[in-house]
């Protein structure tokens, strides 16, 4: 037997124990979801277990981030086959950082849900589905294989299907039909482009694709990149594929809307960032005019939608889309600064959009209304709520010193540099970013003025006060408490952004020059 | 053979898109399924079609003796079929429930989440 004539294809040594930290968050989330499915009928237990599991996941991800900060991207390959044959999980700063933000937000949502969920909702599998959703999102952030990314997209999708119809009110079914069809179509389009990539390059491992894409037919590759832009743009709700988001995000209970707003669209833009900036940079350059157009349109149209909307949570849905525009702006800019800004914006959006929906849920419970025309006078009734909402609106618009300001600063800086270098289209993008900030501020402060500042409902006289429900102690502690913690986190991160800045810059450098990423997977010598 | 299958993939996807453009949810469901099957066929074709033997390494050898069929697309398609079926069944139940609750198979009449006579935006600041 000529063993030596064959290149080694198998991993002979067992995985180092410390490397398991890459997949541990996923294992915990999936096992937790299975366990909770069995224990869902017991009182109080599901929330407790879900909380503990998410805390363990957060601990794993902090440890993972610490290792990545020291050693660079980490990789682990399944099934003893060497990459590109085995399925790799490759975590870099962006993947691990977003996964950490997602887990943090999930923990807050689980705590918040304790204040909102009544005894009749016991046994509906909410906590199991939340953990399954977190598993899908974490998997999408940490995987290093394109087909595996598709599988995690579907895990995420089926969990979100379950969550959006929880309760089964007609309104939810209506939203779920639109959400379900369009998102399933988007993942099928992703599968389509994935099949074409496999046919063209013969590989699905991301690190391997980076190496092989440089020598492939650029026309075919750009076609595939355009399909990926279509698929991920649909998942991310970029204009003109955004119609499903404002049609569905306001239909489930507020706590589920919050989870969706924080996690789902962000995975879409993360995949776009990974696929266009890291995997197919040459095709991204060709697609740049299209990206610019989509980014500018999304930036401008989304806040206008929010201004025209009277349903509170639908209006916030449009603000979520505006955030997607900012991330797309970063992808449309060809510099490292733009990528860093986009990534930092994703981190900010995961926290801020969730917090906005959570506070909107509290507002809806206090007023008993969904329509801002019927709300008013909440400022006198609940000062903490009004402060929270105002802070979050300012953070969304990107007013310093809140977290939203820093990514916008990076984006504007990167855009201005391009514009000054003579690229007029990037100048338009800079103007669109500024206009987006102003319009978002107008939309948000109008919502604030209508809900909190005005003494009563629209058209009511000065002395007519609106009847408000007094919240129960449970709702106050869990609901308001969780929202305050998340908002405090956003404020603190805005005041001390150095760590985030450093992470975004390192991550962007790794994304633009993937040498360290490829080396981590172990394919450095294989690429010519 | 590749060309024939490529044409078939095109037909499947064209039919899927056509049905998806319909207003009836049942037609859309069929469209999604046909679209998905077109994609599965595409992955199969992308893995290169051969008339070669099954990818089994004979006993006593370290690698297959001659050219073999590509086993990877089958694994990919199997995963995609399972996922697609799960999604299809969910959407089917959803469509049935929506028909029961909203009495509508036509997406034009499903306007609960987005009311047709949407209120005008508030004019006060």
C-alpha cells in the first residue's frame, strides 16, 4: 500500500479540547431547545433553564472572543476530514462578536418575556423556539461553510415560523403568510446560487472559495454574486425587497418582534458582508453601482415610511430597514473603514432595534393601543418609559454620545475619503447617510411626541386625559427592568466604544485581507 | 445530458416563478415547491453528470480504481429536500389555517396586517 503517495485527507489527532469552544454555543443551544421541548408544560422551569443556557452560551462566546483577540480567527473542522472536505466552523471577530450580541439580546428577551407572558401561554414552546432561533443565528455567524450557512438559515427560519404564529391570532396568520413565503423564497435563491458556486468552483468551504475565486471566470462569478445579493438582500429587507418586514414584524407579541428585529435581518446583512467583501471581492467591485443604489434608496425610503406610519411597531419596523441601509452603505464603500463601520452598525442594530421593540411593547401594554393616534400623555404616567424611548430614538438616529453615532462616524469618514478622491457617487451616499440620520430623528421624535408628550389622543381636547392601564409588579420588574438593562448597555457601549472600535478595525482588516482567516482553516499552502 | 438537464432546470424555475406571481396561496405553494425542485436538480447537474460507477473504494485499495460519480451533490440535495419538505408542510398548514381564520385564499384580500384604507399620517408634530 502506498500510503505516502496519497495526500492526507483525514485529521488523525483528536480536536484540542479548548477548540470545542467554537461549537459549544451551538451544542448548548440545540440541547437546551430539545430539553425545553420536553419540559415545556412545567411552570417557571422553561424560563429558568433557557436563561441559564443562554448565560452559558454568553460565557462560551466571551471566552471565544478572548481567544480570537489573541490568536486571530479560529477554526474547527467536523468529521475528521481535512478542510475543504470536512465542514469547517470558522470564527473571526465579527462572527463571534455578533453571536455574543445575539445571545445578550436573547437573554434580555427571555427575562422580558416573564413580565409579558400569562399563565395561559404556558406550554406553547416559546422558550424552546427562542433557543432554536438563537442556535440558527449563532450557527450562521460562526460557520465557515456556505452550505452549512444555508442549513443554519433554515433552522433560523423554521424557528421564526414557529414564533410568529405563537398564539395563532388571525393578524399573525396574515403576517406569517407574507413572512413565510418571501423568506423561504430568499433561502431557496441562496441555495440556487450556492449550487452554481459549487458547479463553478467545486468547493463550498469559505476559505477555499476565497482562494479559488481569484482564478474563476469573473463574469459567471459576478452573476452568482448578484444572485447572492438578491437572496441576502431579501433576508435583510433591503429596498426594494423590504415589503415583508413592515407587513409581518408588528403581528406577533412585542417580545417576539423584538427578537426578530435584533436577529433576523442582521444575519442577512452579515451574510452579505461575508459573501461580497470577503469571498467575492472582485464581483463586489463590479456590483458596486447596484449596491450604492440599493443602499441610498434604503437609507432614504425607510425613514420616510416610518414618518408616514401610525402603527407604532410598524413605524419601528421601517427604522429597522433604515439601519439595514446604513450597513449596505458600508458594503458599498470599497475601503476597510466602510467595512468596519458596517460591522459596528450591525452590532449596534442588534442591541438597539431589540430595545426599541421591547419599549414599544411596554407602551402598547400601558395604553392598550397599537396606533399612535390613540396614544398620548404617557410622559406624566411613566417617566422611565419616556426616557428609555427617547434615548433609543437618539441612538437609532446616531446622535452622539449613543452607540449609533460611532458606526455612522466611521461610515461618513470612509465615504468622505472616497468622495474627496473624486468618486461623486460616494458623495451622494454620504449625503444619503446624513439625510437618513435627520429623517430618522424626525420620525423617532414625532413618535415620541405623539406617544408621550401630547396630553391625549389625536384630536382630543387639552383636558381630556387618556385612560392608562397600571402595570402589574411582575410586568414592571421583568419588562421595564430588562429594557432598562439593555438600554444602559447601549449607553455604556456608546460612552466607552474603544474596545468595539478596535474589534471592528481588526475584523475589517481580516475581512478585506483574508490571509489570517485562510490560515486558520488550514488551507494556506493549498492556495497558489 | 448536462444541457438537457440545464433546460429542465430552467423550465422548473420559470414555472415556479410563474406560479409564485399568482395571487392564490395554493398556487404560490406549488410554485415554491417546483422552484425548490428546480434548484435541487441544478445542484445535481452542477456536480457534473457521469455514467461512472458508484463512489466505493474497492477492498485492498486506498483510492478508487477509475473515475467515480460525485457523491457530494446527493448529500447536498438530500439535505435540501428534507428542509424543503419541512418548510412546505409548515406553509401548507399555515395556508389552511389562514383560509379558516381569514376566509381568504387570495392574497389581495388578506389585509389584516396592512389595512387597505390605511390612516393618513398624523399632521401634528
